[in-house]
C-alpha cells in the first residue's frame, strides 16, 4: 500500500478515521462522568489512614460528615476511636442457648448502617443438625419457627483471627489487625479487588456491589471511621466487633440484642472478665481450627 | 555500522522509526481495515459496559459475596497462561538453536505482549475502585510486597511485559535500520524472559493455591497444571497465527516451526490430561468435604448443575484434540489439525477459566450454594478486553513482520543481506525435529 499514488488523501482518510474513533471512544466512556457522585479530588488524593496526621484526619472526618449530609441527608458524627493499651478483645458464643432468632443479624444491620436494599449484615446464622458440626449439613436460609426440634444454631461472623488470611493477601494494606485484635478496613484506601473476600475462610467479608441505600431517618448517626460509617461503593467491609462501642466500654450491638444471653464479649487481658472465665472453664472450640487462623471468636456448649 | 551507534544518531533515527511504525500500523488491505473496525467496535461496546459498571457499581455483574470472582478473573487466569505459552517458541529458538523457530520466535513474544495487556485489562475491570489503582504503585501508594501474592503478580506481569517489549522493540528497530542486532542488547533479556515466563504463571497459580480456606484451589498441583495448560494454549494459538501469517503476508513461515510446535502440543496436552486425572482421582477416591467443589463442577451438588455441561465439553474438546495430535494420519490433514487446535484452546479456556475459578466459591466457605451466571454486561466487558488484546496483537504482528521481511526499512538502510537474516547456528537441531 506504500506505493499509493495519493499519499495525502490516504493520510487524510486515516486522520478522519482516527477522529471518528476518538469521538466514539469518548462517547463509550461517557458514563464515567457519573463517578463524581462518589469521589472527589480530596477523596482521590487521600492518604492511607495510618499515614494521616492528626490535622489531616480531622479534615477527612469533617469532609466525610459533609458528604454523608449531601448524599444521605443526615447530620452524623464520624469519630476516630483508637484501641486502648492492654486490651485484647475476644468473643464467645454459647451454642446451647442460641435459639437462631437472628436478632443479632438485625441489630448488626441497624447498628452498622448496612445497605437496606440487600438487607446486609455481618452475621449469618447456620441451622445445624443435632449431632453434627458439619456445616455442609447446616443451612442459612431456614424460614420457620425457632428453635426447630433436632437442630441447634450457629451464628458466624468475623472471627477476628490472630493470624488473619485476609490482611495477608491485601495488595495495598487497606486492611490490617489493630493492637486490640480487631481487623479493620480503610474504606477510603481499599481498591475493591476482593482478594480478601476470597481468602477469608468464614465468609466474613462483604463487598459494596453498589452504593448503600439507607433512608435518612434510619441512619445511625454515631459513627466511626474504621467501623460503621456508611461505606462507599466498590469497597470491602466487615465486622469490627462494633469498635465504636466496644472501645469505649460498651458491648457489641449483636450481644445487646441477644435475648438468651448466648453471647459473651470482653477483654481477655483482664483476669476478672466474664470472657476470661468462659475461656478458662468451658470446653471451647473454634471454627476451622486446622487452618491455623487462630480465631478470637470461640464457641462452646453448656452441657 | 559503528558510526550510527551513538546516542545522537538514535535521537535522529528513532522518531523517524516511530513515525514509520505508525504509518505501517495503520496501512493495510480492506481485510485489515474490516478486521480492525470490527475489533474496535467490540472494544468500544466493552468499554461502555465497563464505564457503566464503574459508575453504577459492580452489581451490574453476576458476582456476589458468595462468588466474589467470576468471568473477569477466569479470563485473567487464561490470559496469563497465553502469555506464558509463548515461551514454548523462545526455548527452542534460543536454548536449542532451532533455526526455523528462530525465524518466527517474534510471534511468540508478541503474543506475550498482547496477552499481558489482556491480563492487566481483566484485573482492572475487576476492581471495584479503579480510580484508586494508584494505591498499587510502589512509592506513592502502599505496595504490600512481599506478603501479598497479588503484588508479586503485579511485579512479574509488568516485568514480563517490559522484557518482551524491549526484546521485540530492539529487534524490530535494528531490522528497520538494516543492522545486525547486537546480542548483548537482547540475549540476556531473552534468557531472563524464559525464567520469567514460568514465574508469571506460577505466581498466578499461587494467588489461588495460597488460600487455605478454599480447598479446591489449595493444592500443590495448581501451578504445574497451569503451566501444562499454558503450553497447550500458547502453541495452539501460535500455530493458527502462523498459518494466517503465511496466507496473508509476504512473510515465509518455515514448516519446521509448525511441526515442532505440534510436537510440543502432543506432550503438553497429555501432561495436562494426566494432571487432571491425578486431581480427579484424589478428589473422588477420597471423597468427603474437600471434594464438594469438584462434585459441584463435574456432577452437580444439591440440584445445582450450572457448570456440569461446560466441564464435560472441555474434557471432550481436550481429549479429542489430544487424539488428533497423537495420531499421524489425523494431524496430517491441516483442517483436522486446525480443528483440534481451536478445540483445545476452547477446552482449556473453559477448564482453567470458569472451571477453575467458580468452584473455588461453590460451595462457599460456610457451605452455602449460591450459583453464578455472568451477566450481559460482564460478557461485553470480557469481549472488549479480548478485542483490545487482538488489536494489539494484530498491529504489533503487522509492524514486526514488515520489519522482518524488509518491507519496513529506514531510507538509508543497507540493502537486505541474506546472511543477516538470522544469526548462524552451529549444530542446529533443525534436522532432529521431524
């Protein structure tokens, strides 16, 4: 083709083709203009949580409060609550008394500002067959009066592993284990690759497949950066043992909602704590112990 | 030639070279324009679907918290294999000095480049927040290396991309100038790239094999099996490409190269099937929970059979192709051989794409069974990335082959010298090939 007698015409045609192509390209990518709904220059340039100075963090929290006001129409307070020295959180659940009512599931849903459309929660309750700890014989979609005869119930949420497979795989250190043992996510640093979701052996992580929907009057306005603030679209989230409550001496929302007292939560470093008593006196076990994840979430039977 | 070695000389000739490449890349017959037009259209449809996914969320895909990776990561895995497969031309050409293969080895290197573009594309479209991709850049982001296997993958994929780009770019540039390539400027990179090719697919296998909570992936055979199937798809794609090159360009493809690639395919397809048999035995003879995902894949579980027809088709395609590769009377027919190449390419695409990724999530870690079906948006995006990869491959191949045949040469390049066609190889294994 190089011996074309009219090279200028050929070049002109190429330029025309390239311009049409560029126009079609811009047109194809036009929906990207909508991303200003969930990002901004300040959000784009924001540093990793652990690299923010006190002033920078303050500015980020105020910005996030403003964004929540704009998008969800509600005044909220977003705080940064740090772990307390010498505190090691652990959770225990008494399978003998859990009746599978899923009030913990619901409490988590409300407390943590979960998406209403998908009715998201960090807790799943397995209805198990008496005489078997085999999850394959359990089911999460039971829909009848509880407790059903011949069954027991096993709520599963983040096990806050001491050796967490999820934090290991994160390519950008957007998730890590805090000094008190709680595994957290920086929702403004996560790139949404979902490798942690694949790595977790307990189905503890959730992805925001779209921006969460919550009516303004249902929003829990007491929020924290690393836990229950409304998550952005396209990032991973998880149970934080309600750190915005527990780091200030309160109990997790799932525990408070439990009508049977199946849940025990506390600081294992405190020798007088109830959780310490349970771990020392009950025949406890952890889920999938063979994986070496070393959960801080324990199960036990009373009898 | 020494007078043109100076940096100043290259400052003058290199822009001219790039202009010439642009000119050659955009020039062609009506066939070329039609092909590129169709690919561009598909790529644009894919980009549009992706832009909507970014704007409205990944709820547009069929993925869920139960099956959190799908068609994109399946194709990513396959594309990495395709990139690694090109090394099956590089090894005979440079380690065993096979003269025929040496003449066409650039096709394998170009395939590696195009396949890496696809692999990276599939990772990008799988991100929930592509606007934050810069968090992955060492120095300005937070690169979790060496702990996260995904960071290793970023390193090896980009490294392999750069290595092949350098080798190919250097060879084309020297051909354009009519100079003999200086081995010091490309041979060390070729040898590094051979080891590197194995690394890209090993690391990609380790992404999955390292997850203790996913018994279907958590086995040591995954990386070897990835390599075996890569050495099926890479050569299969290249043999098909070489025939198209023979038909549509002035480039002469030595028959020995195709024969050798088919020989490689014979071994690789058998090794791949053997490893599959080893895996099936371990799963089904032992039984129990570790086989739940395999049961779902091959026979269905609790009434869910979404992948069953796919995986049996893949098995039939791969076994059928292996029979053709192993039977001289069958593979002697070009049409039959080509059918087998296409069949095994499709078979491996199913087997190590959806057939590998989806059962990792079904049943889930809490043994829930949530099926997954890709949405139309996902298919559009996937087709778009494939179209982009094929565009890169077509254009790169076009430019490279015109440099090789001497159709694209610098105005002041010395006349074509047959002796310069390829460096001489003492004791060429050429004769041993057949």
